[in-house]
């Protein structure tokens, strides 16, 4: 997974958006608890993708991608909760959720492909 890596690029761009959203939540809404949880999960997606790229084996690679997938799912939970508690608007939630779902689909497809290739 070297060079033009779509999951690496998309997970990094998503993390940048997440950091900016958290900055807004903390500065404008004075919300620190939920936003911290959201920040941890959302930035962990890309961090685990990066770790997977440097994985020492295919098993290590798959393990890190599985963690990235789980973090993306957790991120969707925090987004839904931030919206349900009126910290973010419907358009903000929808936009971030769409991107998180796309990351889940890509990560899921990579996992399925690797697992089927090894069967």
C-alpha cells in the first residue's frame, strides 16, 4: 500500500475535519467530554491505517485495519450522540457520518479481500 493510497488520504482528511470540528465544539459550545471521545476515535482511524502500512506481516496489517474499522464505527456513534444532544447540526452530522461510512466501507472491503485471498 505505497504511493497513491486512497484510505490513507481519506482517513487523514477525515482526521483534519474532526480536529476542526472539535476545536469549534470546545471554543463555541464549551463542550469537552464528548468532543474528546470523538476526537480520540476519529483520529485513531488514520493512525491505525498508518500503522497497518508499516505492519511487519499481513496478519499485523489486517489487525491494524480491523482496529481502524472499529474506530470508524465508534466515531459514528459519537457523531450521532453529538447531534442528538444538539452540539452539532444535522448537516454537520450528515457530512461527517457520510465520510465515516465511506471509510468503513473501504476498510471493510480491504478486510474481506485479504481474508478471502488467504482462504
